[in-house]
């Protein structure tokens, strides 16, 4: 039977696995399997040709037992409500694993921003906030950027919300430009957090990052920062990288200037001068030490997990490894570090921005990175300790199972204390 790749079903299955291992109270389990509420909105936008187009959008609230909900907004042409539901659930676990006082939410609009004018994009951004205004605020749900949304879009959304409430409310949106309440270090906090996790995982596996070969799937924001930071911080060699059209490989290490030139002139990294063209599938299966999936969901599945040769998989994207693949990687002895640990730097950075907005006092980039390092490094070792504790008792669990056990336990305890079950 083919593996089920519906992202929400995957999220539920991952929760179910952890619930069984940790003997989770069935009442808590049932509450956590479904989001609290799903908001569907339709946003009219006057197009440049004078016509009006209606865009469908969503906001999903998964759980707020530990505090206001947090999660990005995607502008994506193939967005689905099941994907947004899954992402909202993963945000709950991400926040809980990092021990942030947040629950999980997520939003999305079905659109292709590349086909919209700047004015249409601004109308859509402001219209989305007007449509969900009753469901967001610094104390209810704090949106942030995600796929194809930018700091400028966040600025428009923050401004629209401020107009609706009649005063500046910077803390209702994070990922904003510095000039309107943004935080130093927020733009690259997702990849920076991943680099801190990579540093600790490399120590555990005795991988010398200066000589290690790295492949990055994805040339978007997260993949670009992963490329630049791994070289800057560790002197690492990225030998393969991909975009939606394919991948390129150079055993000597890829050059960023040449990559950007190829992308600009040919529309793909495959135009890289002197590199070997690969498919995205070949990149995943290439002979490297470290594989960083930084693109989209369900890239490593039961069909290709057995062909992965990396010693370490660093899940920078959301949901890039399916449950069946997770077990295959574990059985092969590959250390697969879960997304809601690896990419939690983004929400940790957003938490810092929210705190600074609420206090009206702003930190330096060095302070932000130092605090981020402390939180995400502790999360890594908390996860590894739980896995080791279970293994010592004869129960084989993956790092993802261990991370889930920590996160689910924290949320379940909060719900119990509040009398929800």
C-alpha cells in the first residue's frame, strides 16, 4: 500500500506514535489530534485590469493551552487546508519543545505572489488581516512570515491591524522590518538555529564540519541561509544545492556568486558553470555527510529513504520526512533530526521580537543569537536524553519520537492543570 502523504494525516500519525510510547491519557490525545478552530475567508482584490478576483485563505488554531498561538502565513498557489492544519499542529510541538509560552497556529492564502502586482499583493495582505482580525492579536494569535511572504507583507499586515484597533500594535505580527518593530537577527534565525543544532549533532557523530560534504535541498530563504551560514560559521563545503527545477553538484564546493548568477541568467541553479546537473531525487540520494532538506513537505519517503547515504539529516523544511521514512532512516543508523527542533529558530526569533515589542526595549543581534543558541541547544540535548533514556530501558524510539514526547507532555500537563480533561 502506498504511504499516505496527506500532511495532516502525517502529523496525526506522528502524534499517535508518541502517545502510544508515552501512554498519553486518551482524553488529552483526542483533544490534541484536532485543531480548535479553522477559519476560512474569501478576500476580494481589485486587479490591475479592473476585474475583481476572490482569493481563498485559512487560519487554523491548533492549541492555546500554553499561551497565545503562533504561526506563519503562506501565500502559495497549491495551499490546502490540510497542509495548514498540519503546520498548525507542528507549531504547537515546536513551541512546546523550545519551552516557549505559545501554542500553534498557521495561515495560508491560495495565490501565486509572483503573478501579482505590488498593489494587488498589498490589497491581499491587508484584506487577509481584515478577514481574520477577530482571531489575531498579541494575546490571541501572532502571525509571522512563511513561504512567499516577506517582511514587507508583515509590515502591511501590522499596519492594517493597527488601523483597525486605532493604535500601533507592533506585537500582533512578527518578522517585520526593523523600522517598524522588527528584531535584529530575525531574518536568519531559522537557519541560525539549525546551525546551532548542526554544531551539536556533528560533535555527537564525530563529524568534522570543515571537511564534511553537505547537500542542501532548496534555494529559497532557508536554503540560502543554510548555505551561507554553514560556510561562514564552520567553513563547511556545500557540494550540492537545488531549486524547483533541479539540482547542481560540484565536489569542490559550490560558489554563491556563481549560483546567484546562474539563477538570474538561466532561471535555475542547474545553469551553474562547471557543475554537474542532478535531479532533486539524485540530490537527496547523493554521497554526502549531511543532508539538509530545506524545501517542502514529504521529500524523503518510504520509496527513497533506503537510498539516503548521509550520516545526518537536518530537517530545515517543515515535514520533509514521512513517518515510514523516519523509521527506515533510524534503522539504517542515520541521525534524522526533526523539523520542529531544527527549524524552531524562526519561532524562537519571533518570540524574541514579540517580547521586545511588548517591552518597548530592543536587543542587539549578538544578544538575540546568544539567547537563541541557549534555547535551541537545550532543546537538542533534552531530546537526545529522552531518546537515550528510552533506549536504556529497551524501547527503541527515534529522535522525533523523543521530541514529541517532550512537547506533548508539556502541552498535556498544561491542559490538565487548566481542567480541560
